[in-house]
C-alpha cells in the first residue's frame, strides 16, 4: 500500500493529469505503479491519453517529488489518503471530480457519521453567529460531525460551536495543512485535532492561493450529507459551495434572512430559486434527511438495476457471471462496447462503489445481483 501511495502522489504531481484522468489511468492499468512502468508506446494506446500527457509521465520528476512529499507528511503526522483507501471519506468517494488523494491530520471521525456542512459569509452578523451556535447545539442530539472551511465568520463560528458542544469537527483547507489560513485560527485548529481534524487535497507547502478556494468548496459539498447556508451575500464562496452541493444531489438548507440585509441576499436567492430548503430549526433537517436522534443509522441499500443506463446494465450483467473478475478486453467483447466507452463506464461504476478494479485490468462486482 505504501508503494502504491507513492505512485498515486506521483500521478498528482505529473503535469497535465487531473483527478479524473489519474483515476482513469489507474483503472485502466490496474494500479498507479503500473502507469509509470508502461512503455511510451503502450501508454499512447490508452484511450484519451495524448502524447503530451505520455511525455509528462515518462519524463517527469514526479516520483522524486512524491518521495519528498511522503517524508514531509510523515514528519508532520499528516496522513496521505488515496481515493481507493478505506479511510477516504465515503460520501466524497461517490463524487466524480473528487480529489485523487487527500491529506489529513487528526482523528478519523468522518466515516459512518452524520455530517452537516455549515458555510456562510466571512462578515457574519451577531444574528448569523447566534443561529450557527443554535444549529450546532441542536445537532448534538445526532452526534453530528460539523464540516466547514475554517474561514472567518460563519465557518469558524461553526467549528467553535462544535467544540463547545463536544462534537467532532473537520476543517477543509485551501492550502497545505502546514499553512493554516487564516493564521488567527491556529489555536482553534489545535483544539479541533483532538476531536476532529483538518483536511486538504494539497500537500504540505502549498499556499492557500485564491484559485484553490472554489476547488476546496467541492470537498465540503461532497463530504456532507447536507449543507446549511447561514448567511451569504449575493456572490461568494458560500453560494459556490451551495450550488456544488446541489449539483451533487446533497440537500441544501438556507436560513432565511432579513429583507434588505446584504448578507441575507444569498440565502434568500437560494430559496427563491428553489435550490435550497428553508431552515427554521432542526426538524427541517430531521424531516428531509429522515434522521432520528442518535448516531448514524445504517443505510438500507436496495440494488436497483433500472437506475443504470443500458450500457452500464450490459457491463453489470456480464460481470455478474464472473465472481473472480473479468479482463477488460473480454468484458468489451462480451458487452459489445468499445474500449473507450467501457473504460469510461467502468470508472463511473467504480466511483459508485458497484465494481472493484483488480490488478491486471480485471474487474468484478462488489455486490450480488
């Protein structure tokens, strides 16, 4: 696993390879290590991979950079969690553009938990801070993990409220975990590490530059069961997070605000566009998420083949007859699909947790149908 972790990091550090393409390469080749050990000619035969990407894989110093990053993370007690690791956030794993790898420091408290993301303006009013404190206090009955972005305003108010109520809380950073931003919240982070943690998709040393914040928001949106927007201006990070959560089919709640207030415009706009449900008290969350007080209820999953496309059903049906796995080439032939199409469909099915990628381009179902 440690060796595979190294090669996953190397893919992350390779120019021209993003999260989705990296996962596709791993899925096609069977492992991240195999990607770096294929010849240039064989790499060029992989669907969707051009000569620039192949040259980047063959000629980059990504493995050396990955080795240094592993050493640095170990010195700072930072966990490196690839997307296929069991410690990877289970909700986030289902998102197509989820990070290839995460960096985490703290206690692993985010799986098999009820998770509520709370976001809002950096210029929170006293009303917004009070509402945030009340929301978190009411969530204590559900032993909820509070997720936010450690920013000024509503974010830090939610983290502090979680600590006050002895709830787990995780802050998602836009830079490396060794660069707490804003620096004024370092003390809060130290308290968070005891009953939660901090998380990022960036290795130590990466500065929290402006363009990293919108990407950071998708992690908050993907990890939570539902997102609550307390106060938000007409434009800003809170609305970006809300719209991403909505696109991920997460429940989005908005606290209605005073008419004419600058920091109520965003919440009221979400409600007007019907992209958020109204939040008035904990009953709104309990009703819409079917929550009852206590820890996370086990999810009752019923396998329904009809929710998959015709092409996906073909792949699922073929794999159902091969409990030990089936090679990609034979799967293409039996399902009568092109290799490009099959690889793309397999990637989606793998993200949904329905199939498992095995070494040597073998695939098998994770469930019985």
